[in-house]
């Protein structure tokens, strides 16, 4: 056995001490300073080395220690010394002091820098209550923060906490740059892994008002990561007994059940790709619908609220529509929490059932309608034409494509056709994984959809509607939007040459690029991230809204349609909106607004969309205007 030397033991202990950080270094410097002062003091006293001005005088131990300490700390003190013996000794002490002091300054500077770096990492505990927590980082985070800030405008000291595996400073800079209307809402960022229970402890989970979990946009196993985060939240060792309010994104239908098994009633899962697919299919068949959805799902303007109104128990649903002047009743929340939009007009409201309404705020949902005057002479009923065969063109392809094909087959009449043009070689295999109705015949053409020659060959004017998808499978977000804009410009130019008006719906990923897309005068634009982010924000405030959105975008229930005003009101009639509501009611529909087609390209007027109008206000429609209704078909 090798014998350990004393020097090795001492060095080992010295190394362990030094590894403890700046505090240990400062301790060693203090010890070195004291040793140097004691040695110098001993030399002065033993050899009677005194300043010449004090020849024959004596200095006590205390005074000598003090004089030596002053020379170690202040290099200027030695300049006033007299006597070469004393000067030389104090000069040596001063040099030692300079060395020790400079080392101390370096250690302090390094320690402060380390502390600042630690603070930059955002690892300190969040001392907040009733804060809204966002876990993860993707392009939706900015819209969600803006929406939550708008919702918090009437709250005291609102706080939003964001934790992701990103640099804290980077997150703060991007939020500062892209979230310009935060009001008095404060955003706090922390760096950490949402999968790690230790990191989750930093954000004070137990005091959160709601938790939003964002899905990774690039990870192929995004759903698996989401399940791990849900596990980390609900199984946190220090979690509270009360249930959490969690809203999470999920990509694939098959993972919905797994998420519900993990978090049970504590989580509301939004199947984001599926929702966007439904919205795009509905929008491509009705120009202006995406604006309606954007207005309904956002906090800026009218929002959806769910309330119980005991005063209306025993009333028929059709009569309840006329009880509110500045709110629009959309449906009911039945026993057990199920949502039914546009129920039968003769449905009698029972005790315990709640109303689903569109209104400006929760305090504006009050019974305040004056006695409605119905202008019978203005009401008309036009039998709608039978659905015509539709030809749809999809340009480009991404992971939403298969769902879009499936949803489209559920809407279009028999004999309809779909052509998919994409440079991807997996298109046919992708959509065949879905169950597709026999109403739709699908063909695939492998080509570059942004190539002018390809578009000319397709004769785009022959199609009923065109969907331009974002090529996010192969390109970065901004590059994909650039390709979409190029395709839109070519499409509009080709259609203008033939004087044709074909409905065009495009998927613009970055909201800022919507302004650029407006020059193409395309009939509609779907900004996927904005719509989904708005829905996530709404559900984080009111968890029951997830069922409202599911029903609203489901092909089996009642949906939103923009129908010709002549289906309800005779052209040229000046009437109030109560009359429109009555005309729609007689067709088992709910009128929720209208669109002025003269303003369809005007952003300042929300592209002509007016939702939840004051029902007592007189309005006159042009023949081409639309009435926005909730209807079964």
C-alpha cells in the first residue's frame, strides 16, 4: 500500500477548499494577509525598527499591527515613512498588500460575473400567485402572451410566466420585440426543462391559475414530449391536492386518449393540426370565414361566454334569442357539460342548463333587449340550390394535408374532384391513411406548385376553390411563407387575365406576412398559428370552451356559414337585426352577424365582417352582402 505523504494530504485539502468558490479564495487571502501583518509586526517589535521621527520611542503591539495593516491596505501610506529600515520593511508589506488586494478584486469581479451569469439563466424561484404559466417555446407563444394580456386588462397585477429550454435573455428580448400591447401584464421568463420536476418547482406550479403546454414545432416526437411534460406536472412530488387547469397541444388523434389517461380531468387537449384542417376546409368553401373565426377566438372584441340564467328557465330557445340586445346566444351547455350549438328552436331551457353566448365581456351578457319589432314585409325565404359539384386544387403539402382531404370529403357533394400538386413524393401514401368519402375523387401531380409554367398548365380558373398550403415540411417558416406569397401572386395574376374570381385560401404561418399577402387580393387567408394560439388562450381562461370549438368545427353539428342576404331579407329593405334573427330562426338557424361585401378587402373594417351587431339598430343590406349564421347545413 502506498503511504500518503503529509504534503499530499495538505495539498488535497487545500484543493478541496479552493474548489468551493470565491468565498474560500477570499478566506485564504485574509489568512495570508494576517500572516504577513503578524510577521512584519514581529520584526518591528523584535528588532526595534521604528521610523526616524520616533527615535527612542516605543510602539505597542496594537499600534504596530495597525500601522502595518494600513500599509498593506493603502500603498500611499508608505510614502510618509522615515528611516530606511522601516521604509524597506513597510515597502515589502505594501507590495504584498498590492498583490493580495489585486487578487481580491479579481476574485470579486469573477464572483459577480458568475452571479450575473447565473441570474441570466433564470433559475431563481418565481414568487407569484395566480399567474398563468406557459411551458415550451414556439411561434404561437407571442400571440398567446398578447391574448392573455388583453384578457388580463381588468385584472390586478397580472403575471405570465414562461419556462422553456431557451436562453432567458433571448426569450425576454423576443417577447419585448413582438408583444407590444402587454399593458400592465408582466412577463417573467425562466430557463428550464418542462420535463424535469426539479425545474418545474422553479415556476411555482401550485399557485398557477392555468398552465399552457406548447408543442415543439420541429421535434418528430412532439406528442411523446408532451405526454412526458403532463406526467411531470400531475406527478410532481410537491403538487397541490386541487386539480390543475392545463391546456396542451397535441398533433395526432391516437395520442389524445394517452394524454387523458395521464392527466384525466386536469387537462384540455387541443388537436391542433386537425382543427386547422377543419378550418381551412370550411374557409375554402366560404370566403370570409377565417375572419369570423379569428374574431370569435380572440379576446380583442366579442368573446364566447358560458353562463346560467335562472330568469329564463322555462323559456323556449327560439324566444331566448330575442332577450339580448348586444349579445348573441349561440347554444346551450347541457347536463354533464356537453355543448350543443344551435339546438332546436322549441327546446325549453331547464334548470341547471347554461347559455353559450357571444358578447363583449362577461358583464355585458345581460337581459336588456327592448320589445322587438319584426318587419314581416321584409322577411323572405329562398329555397337554396342543390349543392354543385366542386373542383378543388391543393398546392403544396404538409402534415395537415391528409386531414384536409378527409375533412373535404365530408363536406363536398358527390362527384367532386380534388387535385393535389406538390413536389413531395409521399402525398398519395399520406392521404390514403385517412378514411375518405366516395363523394371525392383525388388525383396527385408531382410538380413545383410555385412554378408559373405548372400553374398555367393547370388552368387554375377552372377550379371552384384553391388551397395553398405552407411547405413547412421542407422549408423554414419564413421561406415557406415566401413560397406561399409567390404562388399567390402567380395565381391572382393568372385569374385576373381570365377575369375569373376563384376562392383562394392560403396558409400563412407568420402573422406579420399577412400584410404582405393582402396585395394579392386573395379571398381569404388562414394564419394557422394565430387561430390556434387564440383558441389555446381562450381555453386557458375557460376550459369548457374546448367543447364549444369542437362542436363549432365539427362537420356533424351546426357550423358557421356566410349565406346570401336574399335568403332572409328582401333587397333594399331597411330593418333592424331583430328581423334578421327572426328570419333565420324560421329556418332553424341563428343569425350572428353579417358581411358588407363592399369592404371585403378593407382591413380597417375587419374585411366587412360585423359580428354580434346591436339588434335594435337599423341596417340596410346590398344585394351581394352576406348574413353570418349558425346552421346545420
